[in-house]
C-alpha cells in the first residue's frame, strides 16, 4: 500500500502539468500521510480544477467519518476497483491525478525500518492515478473532498521496498488528460491505464527515519534528503 508521499509546489510549474488550472501558491507538503491533505487535479466538467482533498476516500453514502475509517480506502487495488462498493462509482466517473515528487516506502525489521524515497531519475514531479469522492456530512451538511491512490503490482524497484509488492499506478504525462476525460467511462477503456511503470525510469535512496517519527515528525525539504551521502561524508572523519 502507498501511505506516504511528498508533494512540493514544483509540480505546478512543471511542463507536464500545464494543462491544469494554474496554482500560484501551491503548498509544499513533503510528508503527506493518510487522513492528511494534498492537492488533486480533476475535471468535473469542462475545466480542469485543482482542489485540496483528504488522503482517505470517503464514499458519498458513508453515514459518518467514523464509519468510513472502519474501511481502508486510502488505496484502491486496480484488480478489484470496479467491483468494490467503495470505489466502483468513482473509478467510472470521478478520477483524479495526485501530483507527487516522491513516494516513501520502508524495509527492514519491525520497529527499525529504513524509509526510502522512490522518485523519477530526473527528480521531476509525476502524477499518480487516483479517484475522488466529495462527501457531505449528514449532520452538519459540510462537504469534504477525499481521494484514494490506485495501486498495481510492483515493478522491480518497488518490489525491493514493499512487502506486498505493490506500487501506485503512475501515469505517463501523455496520458494525464485522457485519464481525466469523463467520456472514458467503461471498465475496458479505463483498465488500459493500469500499467506497471518501468523501474528503469526511477531511483530509490534512503531518507531520514524521522519521517515516521510520532513525536518529532520531519517536515520540509529535508524529507527528500539522501542520507547515504551524509553517512559517507561523516565516515570520513
């Protein structure tokens, strides 16, 4: 499962995302985890929009957030997404892209896992395929935009760092607009996007364990710092 990623403001200036509505002050979020906020790109009508959303899909029919949190919906498996009640409406009609700098995965013994940042070799931002749902609280009538990241079997690189051999569906830039096209609304046409991204286009390196800290969780650009270079420099003294 993908439950932690980095989303800096760099994506809003990247050529691959120029089709989306311009965001002048996109926030930097270098350590996003489930139930937290991130920006998503969607096309609910004629225009593309960018919205803040919670990283945990809450289906429109949920009676409460407490009820929604009883089900693990921050990730949606591509193999079952069309069958499960929580996802099947969104995958047909409410798809989104989650801009991303890096995905964090960890390996090692329980309680002492080493996190790694997995990103493009050129460090450019990329888009994860997702689905969204706008939920309205039946008690307060307040609305909440929410999303889930779609996953697929891991490529060779991700398989080294993910116990269950899974990874997000990473969309090539030339597919961004098609993925959001509401006219593409059948299982057959949507499933063609569920490809495993080539591992040779990506890289992985260790980052600070403080990313997972409960009491002093790391934020900011240091989250993406390659600690292997720091360890090498420290070993010289």
